[in-house]
């Protein structure tokens, strides 16, 4: 499963400033072809759809020329991620894709409290901080930028987040297709029996409805149960305290609760047994992930750096991140994040199969 969402963890349009050049550079690298090269982590990119190569063979000549990878000779980069499943997955994906391009990457998997992340970015990797990390739009706006407006669209949330970032020497790259926020889940059978599609459909059942979740959700007035009750005009008849993760889904299976707090990217949701009800009023916020990068790092690393990150990001739809979380979640498959990330990148042509991690 993913980590607890906006209220529990530290939860469009993308900026064109660094990315027009990045896109041009990426196209040029792809056109050059690709080969393979050893790296300190997962290896180089292979296949016609990849972004760079060590060995380049042109289409118009039989001469084979060796060229440097885009990251060769560039300063080391520190990528941060949070200390939970989904962030481990994201950190490994970006690390391995960048390493395949020759960038020298290290991961800091213990970012610490949200309150120090801006300071960590401003310190940079060379100063003991970080150069880049994946953050959630709702967390960035509310908890880092201090902007607690209730955004109705990803575009508006991104614009506000980008403005704050730019004022602090930072850049937000392309948002992920997936959004990780709190959600209200029911079993598929319960949804069919009661014709449920959105949270508002639960209103007819409110007098007998038992909802479950952690105490934080019950108490949070910004993006928890009180906010839901205010927005949709009803609350459950009773609330049962549940542990986040697998115990919540077991309570749904056993009928101990009819509806429950979940994260929208939980690995358990790969099952066809559950459905997350729609939140048309966006009570639970906009939780797309944006890679936050320092402008200093973007300038130092060159356009392929941003283009590589954005290429990985574009693959991360909601079904994809749920599958990846399910594979890594210790309560589910419990595989290593490095192994899952490298297999995913290889399957999509970003690294060769020979470089898939066996850890």
C-alpha cells in the first residue's frame, strides 16, 4: 500500500521553462540510437525508445562512434524520498533511470519532517541536503508553501505550487498522472447493491452506515471526516477505529464496516474486490506527485536530466502505481523496491533486461 495520505504523511500543466530544451535534447538522444554501458547502480538504457547510449551507430553510415552519456562529468546528484513504500518506489525509479543516463546519483531515504524539506533543498546535495525529491501537490501547497486554499483542479494547484517553488530557486517538473489522496472505499458488492459511485451516494445510507479508519481521519477538519461531512452534508451513523492498510481491507471483507478510509494508491486496490468512491468536490485534495528540483541542479545537469525524470513520471498512472506499491508493500508481496523499479523500467525500455536488479 501507499503511505498514509495527506493528513497522515509529510500528499495540468507543467512549467515550460526547463523542459522545452529538455524535450529537444531527449529527441536528439533518442534519434542517435543506443547501446549499453555499465553503471554504479542499474546500467544503461537500451532499445530504440530509450534516451541515450554509450555506443551510437548512425542510420546513414556503417561507422560506429563512441559518445559519452549525458550525465558523464556532471556533478553528483542526491535524490530524496520518504520512508515508506510509495516513496521508496519513486526514489528507485528516478535513481535507476538517471543512473542509466550516466548521472551520478545517491538516494537519501530518510528526508525527515516536512518542515525541513525546503531547507534540505536549499542546502543541496553537496551541502548535506538534497537536489531533488518527489512531493505531493497538496502537501507542497498546504504544508510547505503554507497555502491552504481548496483547489478544484490540478492546474490551479500546480500553478500555485510552481509559483512558490520558483520564488525559492526551485522547479516543479511534470506531475504524475496518478493522485495519491485519502479516499472512501467500499467493496464492489456493496457498491453494486446500493448503486454507489461517489461519496454523495452514501447519503441515503447514512442512518445505518458504519465507516472505519484511523483516529487522524476522524479528527482532521481540513481533509478528513469533518471536511467530508461539511462538503457532502452527511456523516456516518458510527465510526470504527481501524489500523491503516491490510486491517482496513479485512474489516471491509468481514462486514465490520461498510465504508473505510484508504489511500487511493494502496496496493490492495489492485484487487477487483474494492472500489474507491469518487470525490467530485475534491474534499481530499489534489495529490499528484511533482518532482521538485533545484534550479541549480537543472542548470548543472543539463536538459536530458529533466527529460529523463519526466519520461519516468509519464508512465505512472493510477493502476501502475497501485501495482508497484502492491509488489513492494511488506504486507503484500514484499519485494525490494530496487528490483521492482528496475523490472518496470526494463519492461518499458528505459534500461536493458540484463540490468534488472536481483536484490
